[in-house]
């Protein structure tokens, strides 16, 4: 059997690589199914076409009589089930599904059940990361539950390409003093998530909130080196926000201008945190969760204060969505603690907390 792990855009590559490594450690033949737009990216990991990964044009050449198609549990990928059944009509095809990131959420389960029921497709694994989210395992319809260990990320991030790229970054940019890594999410944009997070003054509304929040948390000080990462889901918004930051704070480096697009940001942060004490600020991103079992010193700030967001004009429905997401991130951290992972959580509000490795001060 061949496990064929499909990811449809670059944000999912880390999850796909982690799943691939997990299957391979159990002796199972596994490859990625890669969109053409991401082929250059996977090559940076030393992966070889027709061995470690396939493009859609290669699928007619697969010799394996049994295929386990591993899909992101999201509408876009769920809709691909009939395509794969037709493409592999001469083979025995199974379907497995992986959670939407480290909060281990499986979106639109009724749709998955309907598709598998109407097509009669075989199914195999439901794939979680670090922990099983029991909200989604009670009605698994005969799927096996598989848990991928995020500690395998260290092997992925230690790929020689990333080490070379990070050394080049350090040669060109001095990181003296405290460092804050800030990953933008375009809250305030009318384009992000269908406009759910829109604010009256767009980038300016969000900038005012973020600058006040980061100043309160002492993440922006005259001596702080701020590494800023844009969010290309709204390039114009990101560019405007970056300009506001660069005009208001000293020592701002926009990473999108100085590192190659193919340098996966998780890998960049991994190399950065191994040599420098870093504070990370990333809204409600699941980014911190993939680092908490790697034992690297650093502090992750999760969320934004709801009072500030409400004052900036964010809708109640958006605030509810943020509250739910931050709650799920906090829950994941607390469950890791209950499993013996050495973490320290500091609470600021219902929608803002920090987490770091170890109980002692860094």
C-alpha cells in the first residue's frame, strides 16, 4: 500500500511532512501529493519526484495496487474524494483525514460522512497531532485513530537547506538584544475569512490594537529587534500594516523582504529560537503548538485582549470566533501539561495568554 498525503496549499506542508514521517517510522511506504505551485518548495527538503512526492500528472503511473489517500479534513479536500475514486478506479482506495492543525479540529464532519456513505469508499485513519481531540473521536465510524508526534518536527526543520538559509540571514542581519517575532493575521481586512474580522479603519484599526497590546506586554521596546512576517492572504493589507509598524517602531525587519519564500516560517523560527531567547506574538495561530514539545526556550503570546478588539470595532461574531479559538489553544496546552510536558501558562484575559517551556524563569 502507498500512503499518498495530499496538501493543497503551502501552509499545510508542515502537517503533510509530519504525517509522512509518522507513517514511514512504522515502515509504511508514503509520498506527498503536491500541487504544482509547491513543487519547488518540497524540493528544498531534498524530496525526489516519483519517489518522495508526486504531481497530479504522475498519478497514472502509480504501480501500487492499494492507495491510502490522506486528505486535509476541509471542504476543498473532501470534494476531491470522487476525483480520487475515479482516478484510481482500477485500484483499492482507502481514505484517511488529518485535522485542521494542532488544535485537532475536524471541520464539517457531516459532509465527510455523506461523501463516504454515498460513494461507498473505504476509510482508514483519522490523524491527530500530539493529542486526540475527544470532541471528534467519539463518532469515528470505524476509522483508526493515529496521533503524530510533533517532536518529529525537529528532524524536518534540521534539513540542511534551512540551516544554510538561516546562517545567511544571520550574516546579513544582526540580532543584538531581545527579539520579538510577530506573525500577522489580517484581522481588520474585508477579505480575510469572508470579511468576518473586518474593522472600520482596516490596517490602522488593527495596528492601534496590536501596538498597544505589544507595548503593554513589553514586546516592543527601543532595544527590541522586531521580526515581522506578513500574511499573504491579503497582500495589500499586509503591506499597509508593515509600513505602519516600520514607521512607528525601531529595528523592524520584514522577513518577507530578506528570506526566500521557500523558507518555511516554522523552520525559521525553530533555528532562531535555538540560538536566541525569543518572544513570539501570533494572534490565534496554532504556530506555537508545534514547538511546545521540542524543549526550546522561548515565550509564545496567544490571542489579543477582547476589550481592545471591541473598541476597534471588531464584530461580536468575530470576537466569539477568536474566543473559541484561543480557548482551544489554551486547552491543548493544558492537556500537554496533564501529559507531563513541562510548560508554564500565564493568563492575561479570556482571549490572551502566554505559554513557554519550563516552570522557571528564562
